C-alpha cells in the first residue's frame, strides 16, 4: 500500500469521526470546530484523489468562509453554554438516516465501477489560476469586492450583537 492510499484512508477515517462528533457532541462550539475539521478532511480527500483545485476551493470556501462565519455566529450567540436542546424527533430522524445509509450502501455494493486510474488527467490548476488572476480579463476585482462585502457583513453583525453601554 503506497503513501497516497494510507493518506486517503487516514483522511476518510478522520472525516467519519469528525462528522459523527458534529452530530453527537452537545456543545455547539465544539461541534462547529469538528465541522471545520470535517471540511479539512474533505479537502484532503480531494487532494489525494488528484483534484487539487477542488481541495483548494474546499479550504478557501468552506473552511475559510463558512467555517469561520459559523464559528463567529456561535460565538455571538448568547446561550452557547447550555448546548443543544433535546429533540423529540430523534427516533424518526434515526430511522430515516438508517434507511438512507442502507440505500447508499446497497447502491455502492451493486454498482459496477470502471477502473479509470490509468486515465487520470494532469491537474489544470496553474492554467486556471492564471486565467482567474489575469489583470486584464481575470476575476480578481469581483473577488476583492466580494471579500470587502463579507468583511462589512461581519463588522455589521458584531455591531448589531455587541453590548450596549
């Protein structure tokens, strides 16, 4: 077994454990941290499978934006210390989850998978980066405008939730 396969299985196990922790841990802040860890594991899986652009986008968008925004929203919530309230729909949700797991497992086991390992394409990340960050025809200006808009939203949320003196 080569190093890439070992990394894949370690990241897959880390993803499963962190996803279970997101669902099972009653502390909302720690569940958010485990969600960020799950996002990192998915990015690592993309990278080990040769989709380095998807891995980079996963880190930038989900870990960098969604994860930080989620953790910021949890930190601005007043009663985080009480944890998640109990839910009376846990039994139907568990049954539905078990049925979904069974359907996905059945489809995975009964599908004939073609071996495409010999046809892996060369990553096109360099060409894509050059076209995105081109100063004449690229998308760097809309990217910077979106970043400034996100910064304004975060500052506005802090001002709205902040303590009044």
